[in-house]
C-alpha cells in the first residue's frame, strides 16, 4: 500500500493572511522609497541654497574675521565625505555653511549699528565654532582616551560660551525697556539651570543618548 500523500494545500485563511502581509510589505517598501526620495530632494535643494548663501564674499569675510570657521567647514566636509556618512552628517555640513553666512551678516550689522558690541559678538561666534570643531574631532576619533579628553575640553568651552551668552543677555536686559521683566526672567532661568543647559548642549553636539529624547 503506497503511503498517503501529505496535503500541501494552504488553508484559505492562511493564504489570505499571507497575501495581506505581502501587500502591506509592498506598501511599506513603497512608502519608504517615497520618503527616501523626498529626503534626497530636500538634500539637493539645501545644497543649492547653501551655495547661494555661502558665496566667495562670505568665505573671504570668514577667512579674515573667523578663520576657525574655515577649519570647521573643512572638518565637516571630511565627515560628510567619509564612506558610510549619514544623511544627517551631510545636512550638518550644509547647515554650517548657512550659519557662517548668517555670522557674517550679524557681524556686519553689529559693526555698522553696535560697534561697541562687535568684539563680544565675534567672541561668541568663535566659541561656538570651537565647540563644533571639538565635536567633529570627537566623532572622527576612534581612541577612547582622546574622546574622553575632547568631551571634557568641550564642556569647558561650553561653560565659557554660556558665560558669554549670559553677559550678552544681561546687557540686553538693561536696554530692554518694556521687555525688561521677560529678559530678566530668562537670565535667571538660564543661571538656575546652567548645568542642565550645558549638559544638554554637549549631548546635542556629541549625539549622546538622551533619556528625555522624544524618540
């Protein structure tokens, strides 16, 4: 007597579930492709805009007034061009171009309208650039001891930057007129949460794990 053949026909319910899963998988893949294409379109658009913003005139100004900004741009370019560089890293490079262009505009405006504040505003930009450079060196380094040293150095520079911003806000509060109370409250709150603000900025720059992050 020949052995009985095993029934290989899938139950209708199983077939239906399988078809649903495959259909959903196709939809998810299609949605992901559309999202990826949208991100790439945005990246191309930001590249075009950054070229318009970061002109030769801007570069010449930064080279003269904020030379470390050029170093920062080169460092960010190195990170963005590394094999396996994330889209976030590439967007960060473009944002640096925008920020350097904005720094030039702010410094020119300060020189024209608030010359007494020019040195202080320039110093605040220099400190911000220094924090970005340290963060980039941290990401490029694969040595744990060097990364620890860079993280500690970054915290010291952030402390100086905080003091600079704090001083500038106090100056604003003295000239604020009707907005005096609002700015003084901001100054008090920043001083109260100084350690937390510095640590949050450090985490943002180094992309540390943040237990309070939304995602």
